[in-house]
């Protein structure tokens, strides 16, 4: 299948390696949902949690 759906948890990074940053509700983590499609070796999709949404593209054929 060329469709990908998943859920997970996003964690805020630690500022200056000391204190974790916080989401607007004061938490340091939140549930996130991913929906994507595999198109010509590229994973393209959207992510969403209760504070933000966005898009992502991963080139699955490229090595660094």
C-alpha cells in the first residue's frame, strides 16, 4: 500500500539541555497523528497534534 497512517507522542526538547520546553497547556509531550503517501520514493504527508499542524516530505532514496 502507498498510504501510511500512524500515531505517536511528540516530546518538547530541553532548552540549553536543562529544562524541557513546554506546550501552551504546560505539558512537555502531546499525541501526534501522521498521514502520508508514498509517491516516487518520497514520503509526503501531514502531521497534527492539538497545538499545531504541518506538512513533511522525506526522500526515502537519498543517503546522507
